[in-house]
């Protein structure tokens, strides 16, 4: 994680912990324009299927976040088109990092 600044490295750590805590396929962390963070894991229920990034963005938006600065989506497959579309809808300039489970940036 040496290429990340401290605040972005914190997002990676938070995303890793969310994934590890739940055993989910992905973890995500979002930092809003006020510096608050939102952490989530993917949700896979019969009635609801959301990526970790979708959940984290929804949490930020429902909390009144004024915009997003940076996000991390982490997993064996850190791709997430729907989650990234949600990020871009809220903040076109937000930085999106994709990371492997060990925290290394893809």
C-alpha cells in the first residue's frame, strides 16, 4: 500500500476488515467530502443482492454525504461496474481504488 496516502490506506484497511469480519466476497470503504467513512460488505440474500460498494455508497448518501472523495472495493474480484456507476453518480471526480484481499492495489 506504499503508493497510497494515509487516508486512502485507511480505506483499504477498513474494506479488508469488513470483508474478513463477514466472510463476504467483497468489502468496501468510502470517504465522503467531509472526511467521514462508510464501510460495508457485499450482501447476498435471496431477496437482496448488493455489492459492498453499492452498500457503502447507499450508506453515505442516506447519511447526507455532500459528495465522495475516494472509495476502495476489495476482493478476489474487485471489479464492480454497478458500484462504480453509483460512485460516479454521486461524485464524478471520486478516486476509485480496486484492491486484492491482501490490500494490494490492482
